[in-house]
C-alpha cells in the first residue's frame, strides 16, 4: 500500500512538474503541413525551395532527400540562418525522422519566430519518405 | 422389456442415476473429442497465421534491404552521368561494368540477398543493359541468363504505366514468376528527382524465405506454383509424410501464386498430447461422476431408501394387526411428517379398533361377552380341553319367568334385571379363564376351563344363590317373589362329546330339566340344588 501511494505520488508530481516525455505537436500555427507527395511536387515545381533536414548529421549522411541541407535544430542560430537565407519569403521545407520527432517542429518554430513566412512542415519525415520508397540521395 | 411399474424406488433411482452417469460419460467423451479436434484445428490455424506473419516479415526485410542497396546504386554519380546518354554503346558497356562491379553496385557484404540481375531501362522502360548474369549462381547450376526475359516483368510494367511525375519517383516492388521460378523485383528511378531512366533489381525470394524454417523452428518446403520443390529444409521426405502440412501461398499484387510455403508440424505428437489430455479429462470426469453417483446413492440410501424400507416393514407389522407399532420418524423432512401423521392415524385406528372389538365381542346391555364371542371362546376352550385332556365346565342359565317380569315391570326394568344378573354372575367368576356371555334374551352361558363337576356345580349354585340374594322383586314368578335363575351344567371330560354343539345342547337339556323341576335350581350332571339356598354370606334366602 505504501509503495502504491509512493508510486502515485511520483506520477502525480511528474505530471505537475511537467516531467513527462515531450511529444511533437500535431500542428504549428503559421506552418503548413505537407505529405511526401506534396513535398515532392513542391520540390519539382519550386526551384528556390530550401529543404532542411533537421536530423542529426550522421542520420543525414546515411541518406536524405536530394538537395536537402543538413541543419539540426539545435545548431540553428538566428544570425547565421538569416545571413544564409536573407529573404524572409523564401519557401522552406522542414523534415526530421517522423511524426514523433521534435526536431523539425522546433526548427519550424524557430523559423516562424525569426520571421520566415513560407514554412512547410513535412511531418511524416524520413519514415514516410522511405515507406513510400521515394528517391534517396547520399551526396 | 422392463416394466417400470414393477421396479422399486431404489431400483428406479439407481437406474436413473446410472443412466445419468453413463450419459455424462458419453457426452464428456464426445465433447472432449470435439474439443480435441477444435484444439487441433485452431493449433493448425495459429501455425498458418505464424507462417503468414513470418513470410510477410521476411518479405518486408527483403524489401527494406533491397531498397537500401538499390537506392545506393541509383544514386551512383557515374551511373547517373552515363544514363544521360544511355543509348551510346560505349556508355552501355561502362554501365554494365558498374552493374557487375560488386564494389560499385553495393552488393559487397550483402549476404541477405540472392541477386539475380540488375537491369537498366530508359524513361520509356526500354531495356538498356543488364548485369553479367552468368556471374550470379542459381539453383541447379543454371544461370539466370537462360531464364530471364529482357523486358520488365508485366506486373512492374502495369504498375509503372500512367503514373504522374510524383508517383514516377516511387520505387515499385512486386513478385513475379517466369518459367516456374519466382522472382522479386524493385524498380526505381536513376538520377533522383531528375529521372534519367530506371533500374531494376531482380532477386530470388526463395533465398530469403527459406530462413522461415529457423524462425518457425519447423521443417518447411517451398514449392513453385507448379508444385516443384524449390527448397526443402534438411529433413527427409519420409519424415515429412508423417507430419501435418500447413500451407501458405505467397501471392503477387495480381493474386498470382508465387510460391507455396508448406510448414510441417509434428501433428502426431501434438495429437498424442491432446489425446492424453482427453484421456485424463475423461478419466477425471468418469471418476468425478462415479464419486458423485456413490455420494448420491449414499444420500438416497440414508435418507430415502432406509427410512422407506423401515416404514414399509413397520407398516407391514401394523397391517398384521400390531396397531401399537410406531413408525420411527427419521429420514427426509417429508418422511418425518409422514411417519408422525401415520403414527397419529394408527393410534386413532388402534383406539377405534379397540372400540369396535369391544362392541363386536360384548353385549351392549350387560357389558359381558355376546353370543358371537361366546361361540368363538367356547369352541377354542372345548378343543383346548380335548387336546390337553382337561375338564371343561359349561353352565347354561336362564332367568325364570323373565317374560312375565318384563310384562309386569316393563322392558326398562327387565334390562336392569338382566344387567344385575350379569353383574352377579361376573362377580362369582374370579378366575381370569372363567367366561360368561349373554347367549340371548334372558339366557346366559358360563365357560369354566379346567373345572371338575363339583366345581362347576358349586359355581352354578353360587350364581343361583347370589342372584336370589339380589332380591329383585318378581311378583309374577310362581317360583319365588324374587328373581331366580335355573342353571343346567355339563362337564366335558375324556372326550365325552364329539363337538361343542353336542356339549352345549347337553347342558341346555339339563337347563330344561332344571326348569321342568320347578326352576330356581342348578343341575350339573347328576348333582342338583337343595331347596333353601345359602348366599355367600351363608344367610338363607327364603322365597
């Protein structure tokens, strides 16, 4: 009984203190969610599209969407990013591992905060890309 | 044919219980057989499901590995560059070189795939070139060159047709078959988003599916759609004959049978186990049934049959006339109730029988025995005396001029007179064996067992004097002013009479003689009364 109460206390306190594992959001206001097919269509139709692979560098090297730049969310800095992409209206497509991955949503939030307005979030990420057997680039 | 009506409750109950027991055993046997078959069926069904999942998992792994290898090769920079001018002969040779170079094609160290061919196609899906096929070993020592056509398999062509630009970027996977052999292909674009052509990798799926034997821990056989054995795990065909086959068909997207995977389970040992379980269950059920039957029989015997049997034997005693027998109230509630009520009923019956017996044997007016009872007693005593060689005295008594008494004093007074005389006679008879009865009207009879002539006369005389001593006025009598009696008596001795009637008639004759000799006298054999009789108190009573 004591153990049970202790367990309950731990669960309750972790809920209150927000210790539970953070989950990726389903939507981000101001960011458009796109599927793999929509992403491909955008890639084919929009030459100026910036594709950001927010996964770890090692993951990127094992295969990524062609023309995607490796940009882990934690490495994104306002100044360097702004200098790389001075046009705030440039379309940016972000992705990471999949729907449970937080990196792309974090990156999208950062971009949104920095004033980028044309943000596309490929929420299904690498997992959806591979499931649909779309082309993989190793370069 | 047994007639149920002729059975006892015990026999019927035992019969019904045994019938129930047998039915239960038969039902349990059939039920367990049904469950055994169901268990086997579901076991096979679950095996089939396991094989299905295992096969799908193998295919899924093959797909993932193949996609990885194919994507790597498709993004080969040299190959992509050569594909720009794919129709040039020298480029085709160079491309063939890349496809055959295991270092470049990426198949170095990929042991999970048995590659059959790598083929290149234009964007219109026209063949460009293919890998050196004879470098790839096949089953039976043949080379795939002898097997594969140059064109893309139909199923891939069908899937590739009429795709939009986005869909064209997706790799296509499927099974197909050619000349009885199964193949698995992946076709994907070369050149990334800027498609320059297509590459197809053809693999032998049997190579991957044969690992199912290790995954399932069951011997397997892989057959082509024409039932030719493509693979058989290391177990002899003779052994497989005794095992239960479970079949799963791997199909292409067009529902063509690509291979049949047959996994073999040791059905006999499984069946044996289940039959053992069935035997144990049946035995347990049989034991339980027998135990329940024995318990039921004991309960029935203790609380139903035994009380019933005792009750029947006690009722038999009662029917034999022993109305004082009580039925012991034990057993079930209803039996106690029945016994109690039965006892009340027999008590009432006993009481009423006693009353009826008394009424049937005794004279209602005087309270002494009646003529019927006299006949019975007299005959019994007569034959007993004859049997034992003992004397038997008999007195026949008549109240003198009783008709006149009735006429003078009325019938009511006459009844009182009869009652007084009867009482007087009874008082004289002190031995329990002596017996008096009202023979009819004013006539009485007295039976005196084991009494000699003198005794009989003495008692007769005693009665006569005691009646006289009652001093019941009888003005109409010409003998005496009081009521008097005449008595005739005989003694049965040494078989002097043949039957009770002769004996009675003889005594009656002496009564007649006493009456004819002026009444108020006793005549027993050759003895007769004196003129002035004395009472018990030795007081002379004068008429």
